[in-house]
C-alpha cells in the first residue's frame, strides 16, 4: 500500500487501542454513573416536591387569612344587626350573615384539604430526603471502591493518546478528515480490511459489511496511494497483514515443456524387451546367383534331348 494508506492503518490501530481503553474505563465506571443518575433524579424530585410544598403552604396561608377576614366581617355584621332599627333591616343583616357563613364554610373545607396536602407533602419530603442521603452515601462508597481502578485506566488512556495524535499527524489533511468523519459515523470503525473467502479464486469482500468487492481492489490498494471506499458501508478499505500478494493474487499457470519424441518410459521399455527368437522370424526366400539362373535357362529339357 501507499504511504497514505499505511499511515491511515497506523492511525486506525492507534485509535482502536484508545477507544478500547476508553470503553474499559466506561465499563468500570458504569455502576457509578448509574448511581449518579439515580442521585440526580432523586435530587430533582426533591426540588420539585419542595416547590410544590411551598406553593401549597402559601395557598393554605392565604385561605387561613381569608377565613379570619370572613370571621371579622361576620362579627361586624352581627354588631350591626344588634343595632338594627326595624325588622326589615334586621332580616337583611341576617341574610348577609348566613351567606357569609356559607362562603366561609366553603373556604374552610378548601383550607382543610390544602392543610392535609401540606402535611402529606412534608412527610413525603422527609422520606425523600432520607432516601437521597442514603443514595449519596452509597455513591460515595462506590467511588471509593473503584478509585484505584479508575486511576489506572485513566493513566492507560493518557499514555495511548500521544500515539494516536502522532499517527494522526502523519496522515494528510484530506484523508484525516475522511477518517474522522467515518470514525464518528461508525463508532470508531472507520476502516475495514478486505477478505478473500476462497483462496483459489481472485474474489474479495469487505469484512465489515461482507459486501463483494471488485476484482482489482487488491491491485488498487497494493499499487496506488489513494483511498478506496467500500461501495456499501463507505468504510476505507485496506490490506491486512495476513493477505500478502502471493496469497491474494492468483498465479498464472506456467506453460508445460514440449514432450520428447520418445518418452523415458518408452525408451526403457524398448531396451528391456528381449529380441524375437529365430523361429518367430519369417523365413526369407533364398535368392539364386545370376550365373545359375542363366545355366538353367540354356539347358534343354528332357523331351528335346531324346
């Protein structure tokens, strides 16, 4: 791979190590964070309950003041009734007094209900305060128990952060921006190694989404210094260490050598086979000499001699 892709792989590895350390810290402090949320929720509920209690107390105080004012008004009417000059005026004061008593009764009922609500709110608030204090004590105990673990994990994170920053500094800005954008979108998984499912075939896939890739993806990554993205998940592809060219690229078969006229097996068989026997060979006709043929031709036959 080119220098940009090599730098990206180093950045990806450093980023993964840092994220794994941060994940271990988050896992160690998970229970503490859960307890903190519980304490915060209880504190928020306590604040809300206190606000409602103050509102009810204010309302109860207002109703109580209204009752006193109505009592004073009724007493004033009674005094005026005693000084009435005639029966008609007396009956008018009586009706007004009775109406005031009815209104006072309604206000008194509302004041009683509000007072009961205040008492319940005070009791609930007291229980809530006790529960909140207990949860805060539990949170302090949990923090004390994992203080050493948190310090150790935080030191590990602090030790890994410079390596990540150094690796990021070696990546060109355009490639770094693409890496950071993908890392944020895929929760740190900005890059994906290519995979060759069948060693006998020149076929590749993305290990993140398992989508098939084009055949020449290995050649692009191996020979060019450019970013190659998965067409499906859009992660940056790279060549893993366990996929060298001799395993990734299918070797072409070598041409076979021309066969000899006589193969070694045939030559050996010819030398080892025994020669045929004399009886097996066909008899060749004996050729007479030319002088004998001429003498036979000149010798007369038996009939001509007689």
